[in-house]
C-alpha cells in the first residue's frame, strides 16, 4: 500500500507555505530590530540572507506555471538554501553557548586611534551586538536556536516537496539540468 503525500506537499500549497514562512521570518527579525531595538549581530544578519533568497525562490515557485521539472529544481535549491541556513544557525548557537569561537567580526574590538577622527571612524565601524551574547529568547531558546528548527523544517519540507514533484515529472536529474537549459 502506497501512502499518499500530505496535501501541503502539492504545488502551489508548498510554495505558498515556504513563501509565507520565509517572509514571516524576515518580518519578525525586522520587527525585533526596528520596533523593539534588538540589535542583530553579524551572524544574525547572515541568517537573514537565506530567508531573503527563500522568499524570492518561493515566490518564483508560486508564479511558475505549469508546475513540472523546473518546480522540482526550485524546491531542491530552496531545500539547499535552508540547509545552509541551518548550518549558520548551528554555528551561531555554538558561538552563543561558547562551544567555539565566532568569526573575527563577531566581537567588538577595542577602540584605538591617534586622533579624534580615527576614534570616530573606529566607533562608527564597531559591531553593535556580539555574537556570543544572546539578546532575545523565547521559551528559553535564542533566535539562533529557533532558526535551527525552522530552517531545518523548511529544508525537509522543500526536499519532500521536490520528491513529490519528482514523482510527477521526469526525475531529479532532468530537474537539475533544466536549470541550465
């Protein structure tokens, strides 16, 4: 007996869900930053980039008609984008928990300069938030922790959608090659 995939794995529903989740995540991050004053660190900003790509790719997926091999390829790319974001979020969580060091731009540098202009320039280029300090939590989890769950779920969801499209089209290989034709 073959199980039927859930209705959400069919296009355009999966595209709409990916689009809404991506756009809502970016909106939430911007509200925290600009309404509530939660300053993002460099890793927080890096985690927004895949959500922006995910939003654009999901919008393209929803607009693509008819659904076929191109849709499978788009879903695979979206899954990859969210896998990358899951990796960034895991790295960020490790930095927050002091399991490992962050990048050079993750911490503030001591101000140094020979004159007021040098000090002013150094101050303007200072990172606002440190990557190893948790600036916001919900239910005891930081935004990077939540991002691991969300991005991982979106990657799995997009991958399952790609598999569903693969079952309806000519296959994954053809889908990937369609990106270059």
